[in-house]
């Protein structure tokens, strides 16, 4: 009798109804919590760190801390980039994400932690001849542009007084202190001259100011090159500046521009005078300039 009553009580429709209702409400609550946290969680932004020279992501989800995929508008226009879309200046920048008409702002930090990419040349100098550490550099590529070269061992500075072939360790760094160590070869030969090598090189490396139309005509071409801080440079500049170029031509000159020609060692290997007339542009030749000097002396 007792078992029958108990069985009837447990299987009462009312209790079954409330039991089912309880589980429905529980599942609804769980679903509501899940929906709230995964679909209505507040949008939070990341602080982004980018290496100088890298391209920023254009996917807004890479800037969000939230789990899931979103298509919110992203604005990174304040970030400084080059024509290829790569970061070109270190610093702190802001970006924006628009969420339901609300503008959220985050930060992008552009850093430089990459050492320069360097290639070196073998250097031959005379016995006791001074040289610049930059003379070892063939290329030094770095997004921070400037490269600094130092001895890894200061005692290597004295090797200029020892004939022979020497291995020298160099520390090459950028302006942010990112450093790479490379081994360079220094050959000290009493019969060699690094100065003669540099001054005799006639390979045009650059022209200042830049002139893509320069036709290779020299107005002044010395036997050997010289540096900008030399007396030869000052002498030639003064002579050119004081020359009356207009006396060579009947036509009026609209403009004259002095081009300085450099070799790959940054030695001045000549000058070219660009003369602009109303309907013509010429580069004054050595022979024309020599006539002017003869006339000035008579």
C-alpha cells in the first residue's frame, strides 16, 4: 500500500510539469548568459605593437580582445606608412573602431628591434694610413636609415701599424641601438694607398643637386678627386662662382646651376655647370670653360 501511494505521488502530472518547467527555465538562463557574454560582451581594444617596416593588418578582429568575428569599421589612417603601406616612423599612434555609432580608440606602437642588414668589403690601406670604419661598408640597410660602425675591440684600431691581413670585428648599429657584429678583413700593405684608391675612382655614385638629365659633361674634372672639406674644393667653387659665364654666349642666360659629382667613396670628382636659356639647356664643357678662363686672364 505504501509503495503504491509513493509511486502515484512521484508520477503526479503536476510534479512532472514543474520538473519540466524548471529545466526549461534553467536552460533559458544558461542560454541567456551565453548570449550575453558571447554576443553582447562589451567590445575591448588591444594595444598593438608593430615592427618598423611591417604592414599593419586591415582586419578589425586583429585589434579586438573579444572572441568572435566582427565587421566593425576600422580607421588606422593616423599611422605613418610609406607608399607600400609599411610603417616608416617609430612612435605611438591611435586607431579607431566604430561600434554601433560609438567610436572606440586604441593605440599602435611602432618599434624598431631589427638590426641592420650589412655587407662589407675587404679594405686595403697603406702602412700607418688612417681610414674610416664606414669604408668597410658596401651596404647597410635599415629602416632607421643611419648606421653607426664601431670596433668590437678598441685595440684593433692599432692594426694600421702592422703589415699583413687582419680580421676585425665590427659592431654595426642603427640609431635605436639594434646591433649586429660582423667580421671585416683589413689588409695593411706598405705599398698601398687607400687615399689614391678613393681619389682615383671615377665611378659616378651621386650628383648634387639631383639631375636625372645630366649628360655626363664635366665643366671641371680634376686629375684626382677630393673631399668637400679640402682646399681644392673651396678653390674650385670660388672660381666657378666668380666666372662670368654669360660672356661665352650671345643669348641671355635664364639660370645657371652648379652640379657636384661624387664617386662611390664620396669624393668630389668634378663639377658640371647647367646653363638654361630661353629654348635650350646645355651643360658647359671643360673646353668652353677653359676659354672663359683664358679670356679672364687676358
